[in-house]
C-alpha cells in the first residue's frame, strides 16, 4: 500500500488519486486536525502523525511526500533508507549534491525515486514529445517557456523555484539533454532576496538553446511553451481550453534557385485533439507501474536529478 | 533644403515626407537608374550620384542618410564636417567610439545629429511615456519587449541589430537611463556568426530591469512592449489595429491588516484611443524643428549615442 | 424556513445556498435515494418524498421549485394556493395563460413569485443595466445575444427554450419593455420538432430592436450579449475570465460642418472590473429580501411573466 | 479589347487589372477631369465621356460597368443590345424582373453577363466550396454570415444591399440552391428608410438554412462566414491575416450504444494554408476566360440573377 505524507495543499489530491486506484493505505501529517479531516474521507485507511511509524509499517511499500519543499530531501532519504519506494513532490531537493545522494541511495537499493513533475504527464506535453521523437518538427533548435501572471507573490521561494521548475522539467524532458550552460538574471522587487522576475538561458551540448521568462508581476496570464524546429514549430498553451497544442508548418527554407539565400515558408496550421485525461492520475499510475517493475526506474530518478542540477546552476548564476 | 542620400528601401519614404513638408531639395544615390526613377516623382528637385556634390551645395542645410548600415558613420561624419545637420537611419554607428565621435562633432559645431528611431515617434510609445512621466504606473520596475516572427532571415545583421535596435531605443527612451549591466545570449542557427534568436537582459542604476526576446525563427508574430509599474501595468502591442495600448490596474499590494504579506489586486482595464498619425511624418517634423532651433538637439544626439553604446555592450556579451 | 423541491441537477445548488444562508428547512424529491444522499449533507433538515407534506408543514414559509420544466406551473400553483412564497426555476410556465394565472394568484395572496433567472443576478449584467440606467450608452438602439456552442443536444426542449430563455430574460430586463413584435425562425436537424438552431427578432414599442442567435450545433463557443447605444456600445462576454464587460466609445456621429452626413467616431475602450460574486447566492438573497418585504415583489413576478409571454409568442412564430 | 465605364471608386481597380492583363482598350466616364487623370496612367488607351461612342467602337469586345448602382441595369442592357460582353458591378440590377431581362438578353445573343461578386474569387471562399463539394463537411445544415462593424454609414443604400450582397452571393454559391423562404428584419436608426441593422433568414428546398447579421452600428468588426456540416464545420474569417479558413472536426454524433441519444464529438482543428492571390485579378481573368468561350457563361449569368432575386425577396420582407 501507499502512504501519503503531508496533507496541506497538494497531498489530499495525491491521496484521492491513490484511493481511486485502490492503493491508499496510510495518511500522515503532524497536524492532527488536518489528518483527521482527510482520513475521515477514506475509511479503512490508517492515519498517523509519526513519519517513523509510517516507515516502520510492513504494509507500506511506498511513500508519497507532499510536505514543504525544505523537508523533501530529508524525508525522501529516510524513506529510501527504510526500503520504501518514493514519489516526492517537486523539487525533491534544493541542491545538486542532495539529489545525487538520493539517486545513489535509490540505485543501491533498487528503489523507485520519482519526482512529482506533474506537467510531464500532461497529454499536451506528451503530444509535443511525440512530435519531436517522430521527427515531425525536424531538428529542434530552440524551446522557450513563458510562465507569467499577476499571481501569488511568494516570499519564501523565488520565481525560478516556484514557477521555473515546471518549465524546466518539460524542457529537459523534451530535449533529453543536460545543459552545458545555464544563466539566470532577475530581480527581487517585493521581498529581499526573493526574485519576482527571472529570465533563464540554457545552452545544450548539441547546440540547442532554451529560455524561460518567469514572473508573478505581469499583466499577461501566460503558461506557454514554444518549440522551434527546423521543419515545423509547435506550441503548448495551457491557458487555452480546446487548443492546447498548435503545430505550425513554418520554417526557414533554402530554395535551390536562390543561391543559398534563406527564405521562409508557411503552410497549414494544425491543432490536434489532445486527450483530457487528468495529469495527476497519469502520474500516480506511472508511479505504480514503476513499483511493479515496469518502465525504467533509474531513468526517472536520473531525469529528476537533472532538473535539480539545472536549478542549482541557475540559482548560482542568479545570485552569483 | 534637405538632401536625401540612399534611395533603396527606406530612403524614398523619407524623400516623400520631406517633399510633402516642402523641404526636399536634393536626392543622392550611386545607382543612376534608381536615382532617376525617384527623382522623376519630384520635379524641381536636384539629383546627383556624388555625395561630395551634395555636401558642397550651399542650399543643402541638412542631410538625411538612408544608406546601408556600415556606411552610416562615415557619411554622417563627412556631413557634419561639411556643416550639415544630419538625420541618420538607425543605427547611426556600430561601435561606441564611433557614435561618441559623431556626438562630439555635432556638439562642437552645434549641429543636429538625429538618429532615425522611428518608434520613438509612434503615438503609442508617446502614450506610454506620458503615462510613466505622469506617474500613472507608479515606479517602473521592469520593461520587456517581444519582437518575434517567422520573418526575413538576414545574413549580414543579427537579430540584436536588426530587430533589437527598435525595442532598445524605446526602452532607453522610456526609462531615460543608461544600463549598468547588459547581457545577451543567443545562437546562429542558419548563417554562421549571425544570431537568429537573441535574449537580452539589462539592469539600470535605479534597479529597474529590462529584457528583449528577439527572433526571426518563431511561430508567433509579436511586436509587443510591456511596462510593469508598481501601481499599474501597460502594454504596447503593435500587432493590434485598434488596441495599441492597454493599461491594467494590476499591482502587488500590501494590505494593512495582512501583517506585511504581499497580495495582488486587479481593477479596470483601459484602452486609450491613440492617434493614428504616421510616425515617419512626426519624425521628419521633429528633425525640422530641431534644425529650426526648437527642442534640445544635444539630448537627441546623446540619446542616440546611448542606444549604440548599449548595442555595443550587448554585442560584446553575445560574442564574448 | 425554505423547502427545496427537486434535487436532480440544479436543486442541490439551491439547497446549498439556502443552507449557507441559514434558511434551508426541508428537502423534497420523489426519488428516495437522491433525497437521502442530499439530505445527508444537511443534518437538522427534514426530508420528504411528498410535496403535499411539504406544503402542509407550518414551518415552511417558502418553496423553491427545481423540478423538470413541464411540472413548474402546477407545482408553483399548488404552493401559492397553500400560501407559500415561490422561487421557481426558469421557465416558470410554458404558456402565457399559465404564467398569468400564477401572477394573479401571487398578487391576490400578496406572495412572492420569483422566477430563477440566474443571469439577472450576474454582476456583469448588473453592470450593463447600471450603464444603461445612468445614460452612459445614450439611447439604446439594439441588443443582441449570441449563445452558440457544440453543446448538449437536447431532445425534449428546443434551443429557444433551453438557451434563449437566458438571453431573453436579460434583454427584457435591460430594455424594460414588452416586445410588440416577436419573430423566430429555425430548424430541427437532429430530432423531429426540436429546433437545434433558432434566430429570434424582437421589436419594442419604443423602436428598439433585439436579436438572438441560438444554437447547439456551432463551432464557436459564444455566450455574448451586445448593447448598441447611440453614444457608446457595451458587450458582456461570459466566455472571458477577466474581461466580462467591455465598453466602447463608438458611435455614429453627425459633424456640424458635414451638412447632415453621418460619420462615426471611436474613442477609448474600457473594461470595468466586475465583482466575482456568485450569481446564485445573489439570487437566493434577493428571494429572501422579497420574502422579508423588501423590494417590489409584484414587479419581479410580472417581469417573469413578460419572459414567458415573449417565449410563447416566439414559439408560435417558430412553429406557425 | 475591354472598355471600363465609371472611374469613381472601384473602376480604376478594374482598369488596372485589365491593363495588367494586356486587355484594357477604352476608358469612359462623364467626368472629364476624372477620365483624364485615370487615362494618363494608360498611354495607348482611348478615353471618352460618351457611353454611346464606347458601344459603337468596333474594337470594344466587352464592357465593364462600375457606375453607381441605380444605373447598372440600363447600361448593361444597352451594352448587351450593342453586342458587347458585360462585367457589371454588384448588384447588376435592383429588382428581379430587371435581372431576368438582362439574363434573357445575354442568352439570346450568347453574350457573357457576369456580375462582379468579388468574394466568389476569394481563395478562402474557393476553399470552403472545395471542402463542401468534396464532402469533407458532410451534408451542409446551416450557413451564416456576420458582417458587422462601426463602419461607413450609408444614406442611399441599406445594410442589406451594401453589406448583405457580399454574403448572399457566397451563401448561394456554396449551397447552389435558390431559397424557398427569405425573411428580413431590421431598423433604420439614422436615416429614414435606410436600415442600419438587418437580420436575414433563408430556407432552401433541401431543408438547409442560412442567416445574415448585417450592421454598420456595431462594436465588433466581423467579416465571418460559418458553415455547419453534419460531419465537420468550417469558418471563413476575413479579419484574420493568416487563419482565413478554419476547419473543425466537430459534429453531432449518435453512439451505437447510446440508445439513439445525440451526443457530440470534437477532434482536430485544421487551418489550411490559403493562397494569397488577389481576388480581383482572379475575377478579371475569369471574365476573359468566359469571353474566350471557356466555362459556363449561362450559369454565371443565372447565378448572378439568383442573388438579385433573393435580395429582392428579402427587401420585400424587410419593408413589407
């Protein structure tokens, strides 16, 4: 069975999904009132305020960690040491050495270590990946994300960590490369040391580049990812209801008779129907599959580490 | 009278405007056929293939330079040395020392040296400036430009110089500061050494920041400038026909009773009517006013130099 | 206390709101399972499958009817005869004589008869009314609604009754007149006798006109109402998240020096912030206010009757 | 050679196109100044203020009529009687008997009588026709046009004749049927007897329906035509620059296992690249082809008559 730890904002959603999948066994939170209120919805589920008790339970095969970010690394480490598979909310750690430690622990014990990068299970992101892998877009040149809004102003986490982690996980998933260069710029306008606006530039060994524009001080509400390929371009716009993915037959083009001069061509635009499956359900199912021995659990852990390493590099650049 | 030099793409528009203002006296281009065809439209105007002849003409008070970019500095210098006022297409020079030389020359001789930053005469940009100066937006925190398109692929000038010069001139005009930090990243995908995609980050002594996203390999057609103020936000979208400027009552907000926590508030949105005057006509009129001794000719020259210096810094960062 | 009758689709929302307002006393539905499931959420509330028992209860001051449309008239009539105030879902009756009978009954007994026209309590509709009453738009010339979608295909109710009732209630509320002419055209493509696409034209004694385009076979998703005034125009677009109401300074215009020729002028566009209050809560509060003797209960009943009479006229035109 | 009559607003465009096609022989206008100014651009072309002289000229094979609407019928009649082929601006006549007379005259003499319905030569309209003919949309159920704007307020021609003629020609072209029912409603707000806002409903023998919403007193700028098919839906939006035609996989749908209940399904959206050819050039080429004996000249004349007959019917309904 699965034990869900941390029942504040996101934990109850994870609990609900594992319950629907018939695998929710334990709930854990230090706050007794919160614990009681969530546990009331799942009769037959055990509840505890003690993480140790959870780890000691024989029927707990895997632990899902949805506690505050600074605790992720320590709790995930304890769970792995106790021999439990781990699904941990993003980011699983805040520094590169910490995530590397977790990845090593999981590898030694052959346990699942899966970070909760929800967007990777979004059908629109899967569609982008599919288009890239099938060669539909040609060589990918550039990927860039816009995550802007007049939104929740955070005071404990800057825009890079609270907004950028989403786009970064997708960018690295789509390109499947680790950046050789990672530069960030931005400013803390409202709270000292917490950047409200951040711009990130990434360059990859293959020559591809990526960019992120992150801000919670913006008049536009944007959650958009653009992929520029040499043959076609594709956009994932999460603010659209029906038009999540758009594929443009737009490309630079060298006419044989134009003496090597670059021109451009524009053709059809195509908006494929994208399934409306709930990403969180797909994420939970993937975790269960990995536990069951399907899929490549090493790759999932390593992909998660790649995101933390890039965030770490970008943070150094931002503050350096 | 005015003499217009360079009758390729843009020169004829300048000629037409000065003709309509009753001030076109001379036309000059090395290409005799081109010269003849344009001159045919303006009976009573003198035409020459010799720049020297133009400079030697007593009735030529001012010279308008619309030749290829690499010739701007040299031609402008000769014109100033010949005692002529100069309106020179952007950028007036490609390196900081060159523009400084021109500014000094103009200052010594008390001549007008005006760079042709067309967007500065766009009524929508004027409206943004007006809003900022009147304090309507509160302190400006961040300005960013998006100039993206699947457009003309240049092979002699990168996206920074061919696209970025527009936004940069507006950003510096709006903020009226010289950047203390100017960083650029990008890549040359199509032609070696010519960046198709460029991202620029600027930081100013006041703490304000700016950003430019420049690309001619993009599925979106964007010509947009966003100003984030502490009280309101404003957007100039040049792809809109009727809604060039939008002002958002959106801002971070600290409730007195929220113990110092930042929140946000959203109010009305306002789309002021912006005049539809042709920017080029306004630019030409401004040049005539400066010649006539109105306005601050030193400031105009110095503002132009500021743009070149920033471009130079960004270029160093991009290639460094 | 309030008794809510009919707990299928909409009734539970009404029950929830009256519970939140501390006034839910009874729940009534013929389906025992349904009744039990809803009643379980409101301890202390009485539940019955018998409408007669509800009407006989002394503590029931008012009845809220959310049963299938064909039963509205009969149930409302019984409730009024039993001396209860009535809030009845739209349309309260399907023929003009039926609604007139209800209005008369309510008037004789001085009871509240309020139809559940939800949109009348939408803050954006209130804003339109406010603009009209304040004379901001000048004389209103024309109002038209677009309610189109590829939506639920109904087989028992045509587009006029299932979609048009919304727009019609708003149009009559805004113009506060009874149409002198009401014409409808349309076709039943999918189910015999049930029009999927309907166009309605209304003309009012004052000379104002109105139109409705109603369809559930449409590629566009529109829920929009446009008001054309002689001085300004205003649009309520319910598909927008943040821009529910837009006011355009657009109008025909006769220049004094143009010898009586009509021209047009366009000025600012203004998107006022509209409160995000839940319309259903406002509707329920209004019902309680009317019961408490505030407001004009006669007008509310009569306004509801006006809508049914217009629907009846349009139906005759459609089928005649 | 071709003779163009009427050189006010539209005539010069026709003259330019026939000149480019090498067929412009004569120009004719009563206004000598106007005639001279246009003729100046086409050396070698003959100019006359006399329509009779034009008709008497042996080298004039065909006449293009771009004079004010009320003169169309009479001038076209004279030209046909003089044995000339005729391209006449829309509408070629204002009453059904008049157009029937012209069609008969042309048929007797085997002359071309082509009305200048520009939109029929728009590549986007051709694409819609192609989709319909190929069966891509399934059976067409409904076509509707929106032509709204705050535009030129006319005082001599109502919205039906000045705006509706465009959409009507396209609707009849797409459906290739003559309406069995044609109803119009609207009002004259600004000039007595000249309707500013008109709604038209058409029903065809096949059961298809059509609608037009026409207005020059509107805050929205719309030039849109929507085709609802039983399998797919298509939209031509002439306000879009790049997305003129959009095809939606949206349709009502009867699942075999749903006991005959209607549901809906939504699939991909497709925006085919539409050529950017100038419609007027295509129209002029079509006229030359018809003169040369290619295509079906009878059908072209008859199609034009169908539009006038429908306009006549709608006018009767509007004023009746």
